[in-house]
């Protein structure tokens, strides 16, 4: 597992989830259990089509197939956020989307910290043995 790639994929999933939630809020959709079920169904549908996205091209140095493998997580994460904010108005769904996007950007900016801690841990493990 390549930590750099995986943390970038987490960032991408969170940012796209944010865009989905903000878009739902702009469309006037509030957070309801029915919306969560629809989003989970969409996640299952995207998961079923997952084999088709692994062949996507590399664009600007980013392997879209690698990110496409995790595309099913976007509606699933949006469903989780919707369930946590059940009863929220459309404007509040937009705010939840903003918070999810903020979490994605925090993850992006903390990536160097993750890598430093991992390398330090590897160094300590080698030195201890």
C-alpha cells in the first residue's frame, strides 16, 4: 500500500462528497433517512460498475482509474453525513458538505505529517532490531 496515494484518494473522496452534499443542498434537498437510502443505493450501483472505471486514463499525472476504484465511497460517505444530520434543512446540508470538504482539505495538508510519522516509525523499528 502506497501511503501517499491512499491519503490522496481519501482527500479526493471527501472533496467529491462535499461537492455532492453542497449540490444536494443547493437543489433544496434536506437530510432525511430516505435520502440516505437513495445515496446508499447509488453507492451500491457505483460499486457494481467499479470494474469499468479501473481502465480510466492518466490525466495530468493522476491515474483516474485509481481514484475511480473508490468512487463508490462518495455516495456512501454522503449517506453517512446525511444520517448524522438527519432533519437538517437544505442550507444545513450545504454546511455539512462544507465541513466534509474541510475535513478533506485538512487531510490533504496533513499528508506530510503522516509521511514523517511513518518514516520515523520505520526508522525506530529498524534501529530497535
